[in-house]
C-alpha cells in the first residue's frame, strides 16, 4: 500500500515525521526508510497501476525535509534489491540538480547537506558497477557546487582512499576522483578556474605518481601472464590517466612552465610505445584487449586536447609528435600494431599541427610572434620533400584504396553505401573521411611540393585500365579521388577540359561490371571540378553521359554523386561564371532527364537520397521555368503520396516544400489545380500550434507567398489559411518580412473580400506589433497600411480606425 501523501521526514534527533489523514506519527530513520523503500519497490514495478501512484508519492516527497537522508540510507544498503537502490540513487542525483543550491525553491538545509556530504564519502565500497558510477557522478555534482569551500575534506579523503590496499575501495575512490576532477575542470567562471588551478598544482605530483604506479603494475602483470590482476590494474591505469588528462589540459595557465606537466607529456610517448608493443604481444582474445586499446586512444586524446588548448605550450613536442604519428601511420613501424581508431587519432594529430593557425606566420614574418616562428620552423624542418612525398603516396596508394569490406557493402546496399560516405564530423572518428581531410589539409599547405607528385600519379594512369586488374582499378579510383579533393589547388596545373574530352568521357562509357568503381569515381570527379574549371561548351556531352548513367542498371550507385553534379550545373548561373547554365543547351535532355529523375525518386528508399533527388528536380524546374509544364504531371501526382509517407521525416518535407515552390513558379496560374493538395500543406506548415512548424515554417511561408503571387483569384480555401497569420505576427520572428509580403499579396489579389473578413484581426495585430518592434518593422507595418489605403480607399481608413490616430500623433510629435 502506498503511504499517505504529505509525509515529511524530520531531521532532528534522527527522527522522521510522517503525516497524512491520521494524526502525526514520529518514526526514526529506519522506520522512514521502510516506508520509502516500499514505495521505491512499487516504483520499479512494470504494472502502471502500481507504478504511477508510487511515482506521484515520490515526487511529493522530493521537497520534504529528510527525504534525501532516507535515500542515502537505502542506496548504501547493499543487501537491498539492486533495482530499488538504482532508483534511489537516481532520485538523489536528480534532487541535487533541483534542491541543492541555496537559492532553489524548497532548498535543502545546510545541516542536512552537511550530513549528506559526510555520508557520501564514508565508504567507497559499492559492489555494483553501475550504481558505483552513479554515486561517483552525484558526488561530483555536489562537488561542483560545494567544493572546496563547503566541502574541503572531499579531495583529501579521495587522495587517502585511492592509496588503500583494498581493490574495491581503491577503484571506487579512483572512479569518484575522476568524476570530481572532470566536473571541476568543466567550470568556466574566473574564480572557479583559479580554484581548479590551485587544486591541480596541489595534487598533480600525486596524480602522476599514482598513474605511474598503476601503469608499471599493469605492464608487469600482463607480461607475467596474470590476466585477472592485469585487468584490474589496467582499469586503475585508465582512471588515473583520465584524471591526469583533465588536470594537464585544464589545470594550468602556462603548462610549459611546469616541469612535471611537460615531463608527463613526454612520458606519454614512451608509455604509448610500451602499450602498443603490449597490444602486439597479447592475443586478440585477451580479456585486456578492449581496455588496452581504450587506454592507447586516451593517450592520444591527452596530446590532442593539450594541442587544442595550449598550442604554444605544445611547441616543444611538435617534432616528437610528428615523428611518432608519421612513423606509426606511414611506415612499417605501424604494421601489426596500429589499429584503425589509433590511426585516425594519429592522423588528427598531424592534421591539427599542419593546420594550426597559431603555427602559421603572417605574410610579413617580422609581424609574427617568436612562438609562432619557432613552431613554424619545427614544422618546416620536419616536412621535407621526401617526407611529404611518402605521406602523399601512402595516403593515396594505401589509405584511399577501397577495401574488400567497402566493395561488398557497395554491392549489397549501394544506396546506403553512397549516403554513408558523406558529411558531418565523421573525419574525427572514421578512417576514410579522416584520410581525405588530412590529404586536403597537407596538400593545401604544401601544394607546390605535392602537385608534381600527384600529377606524376595521374600521368601514369593515362588510357583505359585492364578490367581484369583489380588492383590497378583500385589505384586509379584512389588517384582520381585525390585529384578531386585537390581540385582547387590544381586549378593551374590540370587542363581538366582536355582530360574530360580525351579520357574521362570515354571511361564513363565503359560498361564492364568491374569498371563500376571508375565510372562512379569519374562522375564524382567531374562534380568536384565543375565549380573550379569546366567550359560550358562541354555541358551537352556531360548531359548525355549523365542521362546514360541514369539508365544504367546500377544507377543507384551514382545517385548522390550525380545529383551533386546536377546541382552544380543548375546553381552556378551568374553571368560572370565560365560555367553559366544555358537553358537552350539543356532543353533537348529535359524530358528524358526529368523522367529518369522522377523514376529515381520513386525507386530510392533512403530519406537523404530522396531529398537530394528533390533538390535536383527543384533546380531543373527553377532553371527551365514554364518549359517544365509538359513533364510535371507525374511528379504532381506523386508528391501527395510522398508527403504522406514522410510524416516522420521533417527534413524530407522541407525538400518537398522547396520543390513545390519552384513547381508553382513554373506552373503559374495553372497551379490552382494543385490547391486540394497544396493548401492543406501550407496550413500545416504555417500553423504555430503544430509541432512540425519548427522545421517547416520558413519554407511554408515562402510557398504560401508564391502560391498567392501565382493565383488567378482568391478562393475561399486560400482565404481561410490567413487564420494562421495572427499567431505568426505575435512571434515577431525573422519571418516577419515574409509575413508582410503575404499580407500585401492578399491585399493586391482581392482587397475587399480579404479585408471584410480579416480587417479587425489585422488591425489588432498591427496595434500590438507597433508597441514592440524595430523602426524597420514599423516602416513595414505602415507600408502595408499604405497599400490598403491605396487599393481600397473606401474601406481602408475605417479598417485602421484604431491604428491611425496613434500613427498621426507620432508624426506630429516628431517620433
């Protein structure tokens, strides 16, 4: 049975008061624990009839004095059910966020907080890992608010506890030490930073010795074959290294002036070598393997974070970092040792040094700081011609090659493979995008050195490649990839137009199944160069090639690449561009291309791919304008179905709205036939009471405006949508300008009919807007008023009867 609501847990004398409909009853802490324990047990039930009342009771108790003392009593009792203890910890942790601050409503008293703080660090002996982690996190939350001023004993207690011989207590204390350090390091106010600097300088030496001790112990145990003990020591090594990472990166203003900090950072390289050799010696089935690789990655994170936060303090380690990373990634030293995530981290380290703006001198060297010049000198001395050439060749001929796994995935799910290749920050975590980004940055920085190297690779691949030579095909794919990535740097070095006519176009026409990777890569390559160098006279040849690819049985493989090509064609239309889009060049291909794109839109399944196809269709419609009319019937019939299917995909719906905008502009007055489908979409997209408006509003307003501009007359349904406008004007958002355009469109389309229905609402909205709007906004409002007076002088003054006096008064007063 759930206890009576309104129970309160008193702090005085260890007694707890529970009050309900019965007279007040006094209970001690154990009795109160029994009551709360029963409700917590019910709150873990799968039966909602039991669960909901229990949750409601716990919610009421959250603000009662003594409740958190009872929770502490429960989750530290290891004999109780794990699920109940877990729930007690979560309630306690959430309570810290809500009620621990002094200024919080129903804040805990200082007396109870003091008792709770003492209870939290009495014993570090939680046997369940998940609960131990939650306890560590909640201690860190309290530390963020109270340490060190109200909780000066926390850090000394943790430092003593990590020294004990008991394995469980030592680990739990170290886990808490890490979470506390992590939380305190995240504070950003100047006073908090100063406190953390003091803390770091006070405990850094101890943290280093603790890390060294656990690291040495692990290495000794793993080489003697004691896997169980080694696993335990490795966990402590990992935690102590996490502590040192936070202290090193965030604990010092000028870390290069601290001998211990720099000593630790140099030691990281030695330890990395030891751990990499350790990973080579132990089998893949070893229980330590996963943790060992995590520790290796953590070492690299220490270096990356330190470089990011303290680039000049990192200067003494530039040479060693580059030597280390290049050795393991681009020489035989890494064979059998370097695993994928480690290679990614090493490449990111090289990339951050190469691209670091702190290390780039000004155009006038004398304007650069001595620290910048020193770092630049180290970089220059390292990146010699032989080193750069080896890095470039290795990136292209080794890391750029498609793997067997990628080729298999491509065969099994070509659309998914193509979509997965693109976008985001994947270069930080995934090998292929990481290698490509590194190549781009190094080529940009050292293009004069590397351009001849890459051109030599290109020249060695002239002419068709034997389809039976898989390795040669993969090498060509990799080299073409490099030329595409370096397109801007190669502008003056590659005659792309000649290359396209003499070789690339022919390669697009090779139909052999094994040549698929090259056809795919060539069309991607052209897409990269379209915005760099591509004569408009060559476009018809390319249109023809793309049309053939769209009819290819493997067309889905080329989807994203082709679509980006087409977007380049249709988007770059400035008169000064060499690659200006010419409608007359495209018209012979319009019908077949539009039909094939529409078929593609129906066939693909990935949401991202449908969006890309729609964007390209939009570009086509926008460029050819009214000449699209004979071919859009199928698209008009399909879009309602696609809209319905995309109910859970708002970004796809945005793409549909964009397509409709261009479609309405192309159809002109004939767009009235779309109203049964079109107007409900505008209604939904611009209704601020509907959740999808967050995604759809901007495009929905644009569609609304375009629909009005192309409407031959004002229909009752089109008039009814204006009901959404009052709420939109109340938002006073960046879309206000479009809203005014929509209002003007209604006025010009049919002022009498429109004003008879909405004049009162519009006047009230304008009166409210003028109270809280910028001068520019006020001008826009008055322009609408002016248009009403001009278009409908009979009804206009009457409509704005409430508004005009204040406007005239403002003019007279000189506002």
